C-alpha cells in the first residue's frame, strides 16, 4: 500500500509514480536471485593497473609517480 503523506498530487502524477514503482518491482522480480551481479568492466581495478604499472627493475621506484 502506498500512502501520500505530504502534498496533493494530481491523479496523473500519482499514476506516473505508481507506474515507476511497478516497473521497478517487475524488473527486480525478473532478476536472477541466485548469482551475484557481475560488475561492469569499467569498474575493474585491473584495467587501470595494466596500463600504469612501471616495468620492474632497479629504478622502478623512480617511475611510480611520473608516467614514462
């Protein structure tokens, strides 16, 4: 049950809000619940580390700040 506690929405505004709530509930019901969600590739920390790690060696510490 949804209750309006503040304001005076028009019937059209109330219908729009309920449509959004129903759409979100339907999407959540269809989502697989057994497996955890897979993170997006852009959020993978290894993507950044692949490009910015200095080459190993005796002077690697000096290349940790300045790309080069």
